[in-house]
C-alpha cells in the first residue's frame, strides 16, 4: 500500500505557550492549541539575566532560519537560537555566514536521511530501499547511524512498511478515514501489521549488512521479497520518527566544526542540542500528561553542552499532526511502534533523557527499549545514569530524576521532586 499525501505543516505559525489546559468532559480530546514550538520542545533557551533576546544591528540572541530559496531542507522542523557577538557589520557578517552554513547543513541532512526521494550523487535511505542486494557506498554520517542502531540491537530501522501505514493513519482527516489504517479497529489490519512487524523483527528476513568503508547492502529473504512485491512494499528501512535525532546531531557537528557553539538547536518532536560551552544557565521545561491534562510540571536548569530527548505519547503542537492522530473518543495513536506486535506503545506518558557526553541519537537508542513497551523499568533508567545518560519522568504528580545534582525549579503547585 502506498503513502498518502500528508498535510504540509511546515509553515504553521508559532503560537503563545500555555501552562495548563483542562479538556472537555464530553469529548476528552487531548489538545494544547496555543503552543510555541521552541517552548513545547522544552528548549526555552532562556538565559537568566539576559536583557535582550533579539537585537537590531547589535549582537545578542537571534533566531537563525535556513534560507527558503534554493533546495529543499528540513529546517522548518527546527528552531535554532544563537548568541551573535559584536555589532554593526560584524554582526551582519556573522549572521550571514551562520545562516549559510545552517542552510547547507539542513539541505545535506534532508537529502542524506530521506527515505522517500532520491538525489543525484546521494546514496540515502531511498537509494538503499531501491537497490536491495546491491552494495552501496553511503556518507559516513549515515553509516554511523546504521552502526549505532545495530550495536544497540535495535530493529526499529526495519519497520519501514509499518511507518508508511502509520503515516497514512496520521494523515487521516477523519476517524472514518483513519479506520482503514488503525489496527485496533480492524482485525484484518491488525493481522497485516503483525505480519509486517514479524518480518521487521527477523534478521533472516531483512538485514542491512555493514561491510566497512561506509559500504552497505540491504539483504531480503526470498520469502520477504516475494511478500513485498505482492503487497507493493518499497520502503523497507526508514528512520521515521527517529530521523530528527540523527539530523540534529549532523547539523550540530557541522556548526561546532566551524566554531559556532553559542547556540541551541531543537526540533519540534523533542530533540535538543545545546552547543554552548560557556557557563550560562539554561532552562528546559518539563511537561507531564495526567489523564487529559498537560502540565508544565517544572523546569530543569543546566549549564554546558547537552543532548536532550523528549518522548511523549501525546501531541503538543501543529506539526505533531505528522506523527500523531487523536480519535474522537480521545484515544491517541503515536509513532513509537512495538516491533513484536506492530502496536504503538509507550510505557509512560512522557520521558526526558539527557547527556553531557552522548549525542541525541545515542540518548535515543538507550531510551527506546525502556519507553516503547507496556511497562516502565525505573531500575534500567537508573543504570543508564552510570553511563552518563540521565532521565526525568513523572508519575502520580512526582517528578523523578536520576541525576543526583539535577536542579529542577519552578515546580507546579501539584508536583513534588524525588531522586530515583
């Protein structure tokens, strides 16, 4: 089955943030309609004591946007705030150079991690899907992404066909349309999804071989290849909802390599890279869903470069229509797919993971086994703290954190803190 055309949400307006929203008792649809993107993804990027966030010709904090002219890019899914030094011509020159570099990085990332389109001279996910059985040379960044997933024993990469089906569900304009793609509403759909998940979980059915020297080969079993032809499957591997973790790391590395480290880069879907090596204090909003209410439970204060991942089973901004669908009865379908069943599953409503050493992709692959499932393992999250990956989650109005010295302030009046 093919992919439906999704609504284009890249140019949705930024809206004013809210702290708490109480939802209708009649239709318990989970909604936060007025949310500014960089606030929702927790970046806030608020430096205490900062007098001017946006300046005219002088330096200071500015939002850097990828150029809209030229080639397509994925900059519309990110917010990049940067503290520009100097004034006058120096500011304009630095801003121009930063914009050019950021735009180029977003173009490259868009092409490199793309599973739907091909680009001349780029062996991306689409190229690999289009040439099963062939050896292709990919960019080091893409090869490293595959290595990371393989080393973590993750098989989510092979859920490509299921990501297509869930994408169709998320793009639905009504519950009637969504029923065709919702496995919980139709036994035939459920059986089909379980078949797709079974193939994805089986290394004998599908495996991306990493051959060294950035060479890869997608290998399909005869059975799976035949099944794919019958079903019209063409997207075997896909990073899907994980993509922006790799995109943000790619762009962050390009920026830091050129000495641009006084900024914060965040995606709408929960990935943040703070590049700032100065001793400035930043604030990261911590959200929690309790029944049909979303709270800003508290604020994490931190200093220095950090990678943050925010996983949630509910939508918080307009761009989330690409990865969430809310039924009229209040049930929500989200992108985290359990490879055993094909169901979307989350062990908690929300989980934040962060590290001062690992990048976003590294934090993500560590959190995925804990988050995608039926039961949350607090002990496993505690063990990650020993590896430099810390976690924050909420249960019953308590904020648990695994970093002993974590500074969490601005607690909502209904919440309390606990070191886990």
